[in-house]
C-alpha cells in the first residue's frame, strides 16, 4: 500500500495489524481518484480511517484539511505514523472516537466537508447508520461527495438514506458508491 499521486507519491503506508481493517487497495484508490478527476479537494473527512490511506491520498493531492476518525487505538497510531512518514500531517487531525459520536461532535462544531470517505466494517449495518448520521448532522457541503466502500452485495438503493446515488463501481468483493445530496 502506497500513496499513488501528489506530494507523497510512492511513499509506503503501514496498515494496522490484525484482521479488523481492510486497507483500500491502490487499485481501488486509483479508480476513485480517476472518477473524481478534480484538481482541488477542499476539506476531507476519513471515517473508519484504518491506515488513513484515503485521507492521506487526498492530502497528497493538496486537500485543504483532512480529519481522520477511527475507534481503534492501533489504527490511530498507524495513521499518525503514516502522516509523519509522508510529511502530510500539517493539515491533518486524527481522532480516536466512535465514528457515529464523532459525526455528532463535528456537526455541533458546524464542520462541513467536500469529500467524506467511509469504509466501515462489513455486515454491521454501519453504512446506513453512518450516512444517516452524516445527513442529520449536515456534514456534507452542497456540492460535496460521499464515497462509501462496502461489501459487494449491499445495495444502497434498499437503504433508508437521504442521499442520491450517483455511481456504483464493483471491484471483486468490494463496491464503491458515490453519493451526493438529493436535489430539491
């Protein structure tokens, strides 16, 4: 696993030990950024951050700020180490917290993001719960995008969410769904 473009290009990233995280592969990261095809990435929220690979990729491509949230202390240590290794920690904040609680805290602080990446543990109902918390706490900017990485058989159209699905890409056992606010 490495940073694939920008200031940190080529830097190797560590992953937390154990089976509790599934780092986003370089292939999937490349596909996500090819889909986004933007030069400015604004403010980014990386939920269930694991190694921090996605948020670091955004920072490497000149995002203004990236906030990393994960509930596992080992993941937090690895994110901080990866930020140090890549020299991309200047515009980063790392929080050890339950993701749903962190979303509420960020909402109360009035934070809004251009991009929100979430990759929760599979088969725990956390995609729907996270998306609803993001909506209820108004974390996504009007023209912002949510990128949800989830198990391949989870159909987000079947969930009770307030976001519009813009695109769905499948890579083996992984699905990436791009969502935006519904147009009124």
